[in-house]
C-alpha cells in the first residue's frame, strides 16, 4: 500500500470510550482506548495515553497479542485495536456535580462501592507497656485506593502508633481487593479500658445510599504499675511528683505584707535564717533539675523498651506471613519492624527514616559496622524482594537476619 496517500486524520485515529458518562465521586469508571485504522499496522504499540486530571487511574493488564476486530464506519472498513483499558476513580466533582450529599455520615472518607469491614484484637488482658494490636480489614469492590483508614478511639493512657496499611488490589473490569490496617497501642496505666466501636461508612451505588458498619466494643484489662512514659503520653503525674513540686517550688505571693526591720533584727536567728535561704533555694532547684533528668532518662529507657516490644510484635506478624508464604505481607512487616525499632531506639523522627540516616545514626552510636551492614541488607532485601521472585528459603533467611540484628544491637 502506498503510505503517501494515507490521511492520518481519516485513516488512523483513536477513541476513548467510557462505560458511563456520569458517576459519583469515588465511583469506578472504565475507559477503553481503541485505535481505528484502515491501513496495515506492523508492530504497533501505544506510546502515549491521555492525562486523566482529576482522576485516580490504574491500567488494566492487557494481553500481549492484540487481536483486532472489524468495523465499517461511513462505508469504509476499519481494523479496531483495543490497546488499553484504564480504571478511573473521580476524586473531585466536575461541572455537573453528582457526588452523594444526603445524610453523609461524619466518618465517611471516600469509600464508594460495596465493602465488608471486620476487626480483631490480639489480646484483651496485658500488663502496662505491653503492645496491643488492633487489626481492621476492609474488602470488596470500589474505590479502595481513595479511602482513608478508620481510626480507633483508644484512651489517652495508651500510646497509639501510626497504622501499618497493607493494600492488595486487583485491577480488572471491577476494581476489587482489600485494605488491611494494623494499629499498635501501648498502655501506660493499669485499669479497665473500653475501645468504643469503630465505624466504617461507604456509599453503596446499588442502594444509592450510605451504609455504616460498626466493629464490636473491646474491653481491655491492664495490670501492672503505671509506667514512667505515662507522664509524657497523657500529661499525668503521680502523687510523688506532685509532692516533690510542692516541696521544692513555692508560689510567689503578690500581696505580701511588708515588715519594717528593727535594729534587733541583725545577728538574730531570723537574720541568719534569711541569709541561709538562698542556699536552701539553690539546693531545691538542683533537686528539681535532678528529678527532671531522672524522668528524661526514664523516657529514653521506656523508648528503648517500647522499640524492642514493637519490633518483636511486627516480627511475630512477619512469621505468620512467612508460614502462609505471603511475600508482600512478610516483607512489609519485616522492613517496618526494623525501621520502627531503629527509629524508636535511637530517637529518629519517622519523617527522617531512610537507609542513609539509619546507617549514619548507628555509626554515631558506635554500633559495629557488620551489624550496620546487616540492617541495611535486610532493608534492601525487603524492598527489592517485593518486586522480584523469591523462594521461601530467602524469606526464612531474611527473618532470621532481622531477629539476629535486634539481638546484636541490644547486646552492644
């Protein structure tokens, strides 16, 4: 065929075909890109797709071999290649706003579709400073990537950590999958505490209405003694601290009466008592300073203790994923466990957690270079193995390395 006679506007063109022209914010739309051609195309591959501004998008995996269909348009035969399918979730309303607004629950966070919501807790009885793990699972079809994780309402006497979120999505004609959310909380005061039901709301397109699912209420019994960390978590101070402040620091009275000093005052007992008062005050201030230094040391100690507890809790979860041969769950738990352990133990801000900062911090704390190399190797293995084929032997070795490195750091 003489390609010089080809009119690109008439002989080759593309169309974007949507399965619907209107949708709620967060409702799935499927876009299909089709190429129409009246000339032969050899080795055709799409090189550019449209920019779907205002949408979260995910490509659907297409077969390697595209089989065209035939259509006659305006009396002219065309080969039609279905080159790409894209799942779209609108994340904002457009000119024609059709997002649901009736009776929207306060906890609605963008979930549109059909979902199930369940929760589990690993224990309801423990001691102060032991980790409690609350897991949530959301599964179904719809805007899973857009929704925010529900937040449980723990007492202020619990130290609640940022959730670990594991996504497992299947991009197909219907976007399905699950979102697992894991909260770790550490109690610092004994007593009986209630975790009120956690609610999850979504918009059901079939019902054209909101649906709210509530988890059960959990009652936790915490035994043991109040920990030093409770003063920093909830602002609580025990009776001994209140007595200490009452003894060491006095309020200044603004409306104090002024007494004229007579000549008999000098060299009297009252005179010498007042001369010694600055020294007593200085001694009191030194005691207060010492007390705050002790509290700070306790906080560092508790930080180290919590670091080990949380790391071991995550590694226990990783072992469960290892036993199930769940690669993604296993490596996510290991790398998060190592990062949280190093961050908590050496007071690295979560926003600054990186392999470079971890290596530099460990080196500054005189951790052996071989141990630092193992930490970095475990992190690298986890990140690379998520995107490459691995065997169960590789996972088992990574698990053992993670356990050993924590033991080695604790021993140094």
